[in-house]
């Protein structure tokens, strides 16, 4: 029969959760206060770039298992309500829970007694224990953090590595109700107290950030000791204790989770009197990585790491924080492109999921970026091409044609995306990350 499930928030996590739970047989009502978004979703229009999500939304609508609304009263018969609301970073680094708290105050008198409230958003440790005071102790509270990767969110929801369900006394029965939502996914259900479930999300993201900063630092070391990062990470990844994931160097980590969650974890640690220096150093190393890319561009264009970029044209390939999504939140690509513009370079960018028509914000302000819909237009008269997002489509471009379009055939490839065979005979000189040749340059013109 399925449960009557309410989902509050139709962003990445909320919309994915709503569509996937409907696919699993539940009757889902997804609430969002953005009327235009709700209307679009009712028509089956999904603006989020997420493989498989539009199809699941349309499936849920067609089978009457998925409803979108802006009216909180529509959740009045819900058995379970998932809170999938933004918890942005505040000015002091802690998570801002005002949106979540306002929603709880609104919903509490509407939801039936016993309706299970589920914190799906990433929230600070201790949030679940504070919610009952906001709701008059009318509803059991369960922590069920999401572990969805943008670009793979549908797959991760339907084929999760684990489902974490946290509850405190006397809410263990409610936790079993939440665990039952995932029947059919064949995932291990890890039961815990709420604090452990909340901390598990922060710890997971912080560990990934540390791993990424570690490999980026190793890549920089490779450039100084005549080693090759691809060979180093290949050897590392074969060790089962390390594994191959998150060992690809790049321009730094970003997105909607890692920057926010690392700083929130540091704030929690500081408030608890714990020196979490390894995470603090990972954040510092990430900032250094972006500065290092800027130096690489300077060297590629001017021959020195501190040469002037004034009047130089840079073609930026990729603006999303990673391939498979159009998300620009805390994107290292956008940050680096803005730095280039701040140093008086003329920046023209192309991203297959960030169309020119939807990039008005990037063009605004003193560090504006011109966004075009044609990669060859981004390369036109460029003094260098800078690859910042690992879109596979970039490998299929005509790089001979690209060489004809640029002013100087130089590529700074921060993702090590383009291989020897692809660029053979094009005349391009390439600066990668962690190359075994001096300064990360490889001449691939022969």
C-alpha cells in the first residue's frame, strides 16, 4: 500500500527523495513555497540537472503517487514528513537553521499527532533533541541523513551504500517506520542515536574533503620531485584501505555540501573544545589549490607566476563544481574564473549545463564572466584555455579546430582530462596537475 509521506522542500535532496519514494510505492506530497517551481513540477518540468530525475517525477505524476503543492495543509494526513530544507552556512561558520525552524513552527499544528518528523537535511549535532521543543513534543523525531552525490542522486537513493536511521528514547518505533520507507533498496540499515546519525554526515563529508585536499597536495609535490600523480594515485588506489575514489586532483573541492559541512563541523568541534586541525588544514589547502591554479594560468600565459593578466583572453571550460550537474554553488571553477576577471583578464566561459540564457548572475558585478553556448566561441582569440570541470564532452571536441580558434595554443587542464592521443598534432602545449615534467607542462604537439 505504501506510506503517506510528506517532503518539505523541492531542491536537490527533497525532489530526489520525493520522486524516489514515489517510485518505491509510497504516496508522496512534496511541499515548496516557490509557486513557480511547484507549477513547473506539476507539469513534469524539472530544471535540476540530475540524470533520471525528470523521468521519475513524470512517472510519479502519471501514477498519482507524487503530488506537488505550496499549501502546508496538504500534509495534514502524512504519516512521515521528511525535512529537506536548506541549512546554509551562517557568518560564524555554523549552520543556519532558521528556514528549518520556521517550517517546523508552521507545520507542527497541521501534522497529525504521531507523525514522524525526519531530518533529511544536514543539521548540526543535537538538532533532533531540540526539535520537540519547537513542536510541542507532538511528534517523534528521527535523523535520516542523506548521502546523495549530485549527478548520481537517483542512483544513490535507490541503491544506497547504507541507510542511517537515528532515534533516541522513546522514538525507536518511529525509526523502524522510517527504515521501512527504504524496503526494496536492499541497503544495510544502520541504527543509532540521533547525535551519531547527525555526526556521521558531517564526518563523511569532512573525510572526503580531507582526502581531496591530500591528493591535491600530493599532486603539487609531484611537480617538484619529477613524479606523476596518475601513477601515484594508481598505486594508492589499489590499496583496499584507501580505495580509488576521490583520488583525482583538480582545482579544489566545492559544491553545496563540502565547504559548508567542513566549516560547520569545525564550529561544532570548537564549541566542544576539540582541536580538529586536520579538517581546518584541508580547508586551507583547498584555498591554496585555487591560488595555485591562478599561478599556473599566469605562467602559461606570461611565462612567470606573477605576470600580469591584464588584457589577456582566457577561455574557461566548465563552471559547475563537478561534471554531471549544473550546480554553481561554491564552485571552484566559478571562483577561479572570477579571480581571473578580477586580475583584468577577459574571461569567456562555456559549460554544457550552464546555458548563456541562464547565466545572468555570472555576468553581473565587477568580476563578471561572459558565458557562451559554443565552446569554440569560448576559445576564440584566447591566450589560454582553462579546463575546470571534468565534463566528458570536452574530450569529443575538435581540438584541431580549437587550435585554429585560439590566439595561443596553450591549455591549463586542472582535471587532467585531455590525453596524449586526443591532442596529438594539434600544436597545443598543456599544463596539467601533478605532471612529471617541470611546472606541470607537457608538449603534446608531436
